[in-house]
């Protein structure tokens, strides 16, 4: 973490592969810095992640601090992207508050405005908030998005397709992504994180500041539970997407103890998502499951961490201890990688990657 810290007040995910600032990574970094006893870095990291927030509340998912023109032609403007990522800043602020760190009111206002943008202008008159680009999910190459890939999906073709899906974004005059005629998904995982981050702010005393009610989002998610597949669906009327881990994130906000139990069983079942180094990102019964391919089967530390949070909040001590052990074991075996083989912890992607230090944030089992 020290080697990845940059003086402008953020942590790079990896110095060579990811030398810029990413929104949800930075929120997880803030949690890590708080646990490592560096609250001033946690606060600085949140401040820099929210530094280019638009007046309408939209928060860009990337900031190219050192090279503002690097992808200016791609995004149509310098310095930041025009899409967002899961709004984990609510959880990060709550974690700081729980640790007794003074979080100033301007940061809280920014977090509230970020969530209000999503639930307001981005959602429009829908039940749930659409993501308008696969990158907004944080789970870029998840098999959930395969139906947008065309019949000849390959990693290269999908990479190009993601570029085309940036071109088709509908932007507000200030450059906030509002819609996308070619990709709009009321993703269960993303919406779970919107609701969870709002609940986190409410839980630490900022309830009065939220200009929207969270319950309708949770109710809408609850209506999308499929008991046979044991997953939440993005769209009740479409053919279900392959079962992927991020679609189980509504476990963070559901009030149903039966669903919590069903999710925990799936997470630990070695024929479903279970792996000794953390839940696999794709259900092992899916044809798309590949334990070492980017977003198509490996364990991801930030997702394992979120399920650990869910287990702990629901009082599932044994599941929380199992998830904590898996996360620590995967982080150590992988050399603190971006993601890893869920069974043997072989490090994959960028190594080392900052968010693997979430292993330090889970209580010893
Ligand atoms: C990859 C991941 C994304 C993450 C970024 C930086 O693009 O898919 O979720 O934010 O790397 O770590």
C-alpha cells in the first residue's frame, strides 16, 4: 500500500497495469487505510476519488491525474471518464465513522449527491438504476454481459465492443453518462451496492441527508429473486444470465433470512461457487466458468470482502469466519494479486494489487 500511494492523495491499484485512480478501488483503499491506522490517507483517498464529481452528483470512475490527456480522445474530454462504478463511498465513510474518524460534512454531502444522481436522473422512471456500460458494474468481462458480445465472443472482440459501447453513451451537457441505447441493465449487483451504500450512510447517522428512500430499491430487488436458480435476476422478463457472484450481492440488503441462508450455501458449496481461496466469480455449473480467466471464474478479493461484510451483518459467524479465512489465504498464496484461482490461490492479473489488502480488514477468525 505504501509503494502504491501517490502524493496527490490516492493509491494506484497496481503501478504498472493500473497507474491511475479508479473509483471503487479507491473506496476499498480507504477502508484498508483506515484499518491500517492511517485515517488521513483514507480521507484523502475519498476526497480525490470524488474530486471531479459533477454538479449533478455524477462521479467519474477514472481519474488520470498524472496523464490527463492520455485517454482524452476516447472519452471526449481530458482527466476523467464519463461513466461511473459501484458507489462504495457510502460504506467507506461509514467504516471511518465507526472507527471514530472525523469525516467532514462536505464529503458526506458529496457521497449523498453521488447516490442521489444514480437513484434520480440515472434511474428516471425505472424500478432500479441501469448501468449504461459493462465497466460500470466493476465486473468488466462477466459472462452476464455475453449477450451484448455478439456470437463470436473473444476477449479481443469484447474489448473492442466495450469501446463501441462508450461511443453510444448518451451524455448530459456536463458529460455524465445518463443512458445508452445499446446497453442498459438494471444489474442486481450494482443496485444492491447502491442500496447498501445508502444504508451505510444512514446507519452512521446521515439518514436525514438522503433525499430518497432506499426501501423501494430493496423491494424491487426482492421481487427479482429466483428461488430455483438461487440468484437475483437483472431482468425478470429476459432469459436469465449465467449465474455470477455479483448477482448475489443483494444479500447485503435483503431482509429475508431464507435468502441469506441460500446465498451462504451457494457461496460455500464446492459444486456452486465454493473455493478454498474464496467464492468463484462464476457458478461452476455454468459453461462459461473458467477458473483462471478474467472475470469468468477466479475469486476477487473485493467481492469476497463484501460477502464477509454481509455474513457478519447477518450474524452468520461461521460463514464470516470461512470467508475471512478464504480471503486471507487467497491474498497470501497469490502474492496479493488482483484476483486468483479460487481453488489453489494462483495469482492472476496484476500482482500486487492494492485491494487484496482487504485481507487485513477482515477480523481474524
Ligand atoms: C479492472 C476491474 C475493475 C477495476 C480496475 C482497477 O478493470 O475490472 O473493477 O476497478 O481493474 O483495479
